[in-house]
C-alpha cells in the first residue's frame, strides 16, 4: 500500500514499491528473430563491414544496434516495436542519422535493405 502523496515508483524502474518483477515486461527478440539478425550480422562481419553489436530490451521496444567501430554511434538499429505492428509493422531499420530505411511486418524483408547488392554483369 502506498501512502498518500508518496511516489508510487520510487526507483523509477516501473516496478511497484513491493518490487514485483512480473509487473515490468520488456520487449525482446525471440529465437527466430535473433537467428535472422545474427545470420546477417555474421555475413557483414565476415565482409569486414560491421564489428560490434549491442542489444537493448526496453519496455516499448527491443533494439539490435550495429557498430562499425566500438566507440561510435550505431551504424544501424534494428528495432522491434510490437505497438506499431498493426499500423506500420513491428520491425524497422533505422540509419545513424535517425532516418527509417525500411519498416514492415516481416523481419526478413526489412533486413533485406541491409543486404549488400550483388553486381551482375552480362558477359558476351
């Protein structure tokens, strides 16, 4: 029970004063989503394009950030925001400047924007 005028969230972490962990639910990537993201990440690391990553699980979204160098801002952020699933799609790829490169309901199609373009040439 919270006294009148007392802060119901004294720690600022979204938990009740009793500290019930089940009340705070962070959004996370499931195994299938992480598999697709890490396969792309592995290919880009092998190509020498990416070097580091970070995963954040927040109350409203899950973010997989990709870095070219560890000390920089993220080169790309792969965001899962289930709140937007019915409107614009739960997944998006955001560039370093904040521009959304691709957004949609299918993670595979959204990640395709990060795949390197293949050079096809006609040889006669």
